[in-house]
């Protein structure tokens, strides 16, 4: 079944319309997404490597987990669903901390991605051995040190996705760890 999203206006308000993923990305309709970073007690950040068959940023390191908010979902529900789908881990509400919501606009190669992105921090001890990757989405997972992430961001997003806002938010989060 094709995913359907609530359509928003440019202010982030619900329009009452529902559209498919393809409609949102071909017409530039505003919709919602969520993502999170898992950071361990030593300030290491768990990132996923996008699979080679992804339309955007194949084989690039990305946020720990992320995805679209389906029609009728709230952000935390979508985030818990994405954690289970992409990484095979269960996350409870008390492990999820909301950080910020931003707008992101990505328009390349006839792909228009207009999102309101909710950013979360997940505080959970996650062992790499316990992760079950959704191979069509994720090819690898790895912990990076705080210093290595900041260096990659500062070095023109070395091997990272072009999600510049997300990476700057991560730098802000890491200042607190």
C-alpha cells in the first residue's frame, strides 16, 4: 500500500488534504518528517549509512533514524515506527526527547522535498549487535566520536548526506554533551 501524508501549507498548518509520497515529492507539497540521533553515554553518535539503492544520498552517512510521518500519526509514533523498521529496535516515549522542528527544502533532479522536520534525541543504550538493518534502506550502522562527526561536518559534510540543517542541529546537541 502506498504511503500517504498529511499535506501542510508553508506555515506548517494542516490543509486537510492527503497526498501520496510521489505526489508530495513531484508537486513540492509540504509534509512532515521525523529524525533522531542516538547518542551514548560517551557522546558517540550512532549513524546509519544509506543503502546504495536510495534515490537521495545513496551510500552516505545519515541521521540515526528518520522518515516521513504518515497520515494520522504524531511525530513520536512515526519515530518509534521508523526505529523498528530501519534498525529493528524498540524505543519508548520516555527514551525520546524532542529537540526542535525546522523546515527543510531540497529540490534537485525533479525531486522536491518540502518538509517540516521534527528532530529528536534518543537516550538509549543500543548495542550494534542488537540492530537488525532494513537492508533496502540501510547498509551499515556505526558509532562515531563527537570529534569525528564535528570534523566531517566542518569538512564540507565529508561522506555525510546534504542535510545541512540536521548536521548543524547535531553540532548544537553535541555542545551539551
